[in-house]
C-alpha cells in the first residue's frame, strides 16, 4: 500500500473512531497500522506478534478485542473459512478470495462479474443478506510446485522400483 493510500486510510480510521466515540489510543493505532501494513490477511496472533515489537506491554487479549471492535465498526473485515483461524483484511470493499487448502494462504481476487450476481431469495428463512464474499478454494502455485518436487520419479515400465 503506498503512503498516500495509507494516510487516507488512517484519516478515515480516525474519522470512524470519532464518529463511534472510540478513543484513538496508541494501541488501536498500532493494531490498525499493523493490519494496513500487510496484504496476507494476517491472523490475530500475527498482528499481536507484530504490534508487540513497538508496544511490548500490549496483551494478546487487547489485540483480539481491538480487532473485534474494528470489525464491528467496519474498518477491517474478518475472513473465516472452515478449518482455519480467522484472518483480518484491511480491504472492506466488495472483493473475493483465493484460499489455498494446503498452506491456508489467502489472496485477494477481484472480478466485477462476481460483484453483480443475483442473490437468492432467503426471506422465507427469515434471513436478510447484507453482503457476500466468494472464496475459491484450491491449491496455490507455490504449494503445487512443492508438491511436484516431492513426487519421486517412477521406475521404468516393466521394472520394479528398488526399496
């Protein structure tokens, strides 16, 4: 994220804090800057480890509470997928994700066609859809490369491999 975009996001963050009557504490600022500074959808523990470098007295619980507050007021998004720790995303606008089933890496994926799909009618279930994100699950290029490197060559036809 370039410095101009980051300063705009920090200004918006300060404005949201004022509107929500949230004190703009050193800890909140440090956590928000840590989320903004990463594009790998970090876990709360990764954010905690990063923030502790500049704020050694901050507790893990404080970081978790701050992240939950940020999600509630809409300055970060919480991304969850089965079998993985919750991740946090500074991009709160409509976009989607590619999720690696091996390393659990999450990459942003933007395609306007996905933003305009017709939503199902769920009123009979008493549900109202506010937003949606599509997660495409598969294997990332790095994991596929590692997997190919681990595959042992097969014995030539007609011969048995030595054990």
